[in-house]
C-alpha cells in the first residue's frame, strides 16, 4: 500500500469557510432588511412629527397675536388710579367692619379706675388699626398702669405715649395722649 503524499496534494477542508461565509451573508441580509424597515418607519414618524411641529408653530403664532392684543389692552388700563381706588375701598370696608362695641369693651377691660378717656380716634394704617387715646389721669401711676395693661393684653400692641401734661399746666390731673395698635381678632389671655 502506498501512502499518499500530503505535501504534493494537501487536503483542504473548506466546509467551515463556506459555512461562515453563508451565515455572514445571511446575517448581513437580515440586518439590511431590519435597517431598511427601521429607516422607512422612522421616515414615517419624522413626517408626522414635522406636521405636528408645523401645527404647533401655527398655534404659537396665533397665541402670540392674542397675547399681544391682550398686552396692548392691559397697557391702556390706569393701574395706579385703580390701585388708589382699591385701597380707598378697602379702607372704607375696614371702617364699616369695625365694631365699636367690642372696642369699647376691650378698652374698658384695660382702663384703670383713675383714668378717664376723653377721645378715642381709630385710624387704619398699613400695620393695622391704630387707636389714639386722649385722656386725663389722677396720677402718673395710673398712666403707667394703663400702659402696663395695654402691654399685657394681646389685643393691643406697641403702646406709645405721645404727650403728658402735669396738673400744674392742665389744672385737673395729668392730661395725656398715646397711640396703640389694636387687633380685635386676638383673644384675651
């Protein structure tokens, strides 16, 4: 038996090369098909999005013209005069909503026996309701007691003496005036 000479006629196994080539071509065709489908579907979605964008741009133009008209109408409104009128109306409403009975009851609770009030002047300020008291006291201690009572009561805030006249000048007793902020909605301690 004669042995074949492998050097003169080599045995080539080409099957793995062909299998790899065929599978690579098949994979390439599948990927090309998928890529083509994705391209077509993305073009369809892109067209829809471009149409939607055109619609939105048209809506933006319409809204800008509407806002421009509204802004020009608002520019013609006399805001300062309306602000002053509103502040005046608020002051009138607060004045009519003011309860004199509650005020007199609250003032009577803090007023010492030796003090007689001659005038109570309510004024509406930015801080709230300000009361001006003008009265006469038998002694300086009675005025100090009134101030302490105003400080202790939560409905009154920041009592500030304005003037004081001695009995030699006033004739009867100590005339005084003071201002205090009044909060009728706060309860007693």
